[in-house]
C-alpha cells in the first residue's frame, strides 16, 4: 500500500506544470518538514524532528532578492532504557527567523535559495524512572541558528524544501506552501 501511495504522489508531482514565481515581497510561505541529525541529544533512540516554519517577504533588495521574517517551531525527543531504569528527553524549539531569498537564478524561477538567522528558545523536558541516580538537570535556554535552504516550486503554490543548519535538526526536508 505504501508503494502505491508513493507512486501516486510521484506521478501527481511529475505531471504538475513547472511554472512558479520567485519569492517576493508580501508573499508568505509555510514549511512543514521532518528533520534528522541533532546536537541537542541523541542518547538511545529518537524520533525524527517535526518542524513548522513561516516566512513572509518584507523588503525588496533591488533585483537581488527579498528579505523575509517569520517564525519557527520544532519538536524532537529521545528515550534511553537500561537495566533497571529509563530516561526521556523532549525538546521544543520556538523562534523568530529572518532570511535573504536570492533572485540570481532568473532562468530557474522555480528555485528559491535562501540563507538566514534564527533566534529561539529551546524548552527541554526530562524524566526518568527506575534506579537512575546520575545527572538529571537539563536546562532550557536561548539559542541561535544559521541556516541555508532552498525550495523547488512545482507550481505557484506547492514546493519541496530542504534546510541545513543548527536547530532542532541539522537537516530538515518536507513540503512548502506559498500564498
């Protein structure tokens, strides 16, 4: 069944017209992604990070691109079990971000490359059960991120995206909706 769904989605994307407009002032885009790799934790087994980001085009930079501002939300978690005890970590990252969307690829309007900065707050929850006697203070705090990403628009409103950077995950990929 999974193969049938994957093939149907692949076929739908393949027949979509490849026309799109570059990211502009007053446009908004929402990214919904899955992330892998992290520097927040990783002991034991983890679930992939889930990310949600919003960008809104605010300022034109004379034929060079657009500066956007927006928000970010991400979640990841890990668990570890050993003889006699278990531990769980849950990370929530909420942040404000800004990005520069480059318009240098005029012959490829489907491409939206961008680079940006994020300032956020990482909320950490920790729990353990059983006979664990080690450290158990994992603090929340302010953090920052530098990221590099790109969207590929299959039509005017739907895209795939990938971002590389320091955040809830090192690599995020998923879908993006522009409006």
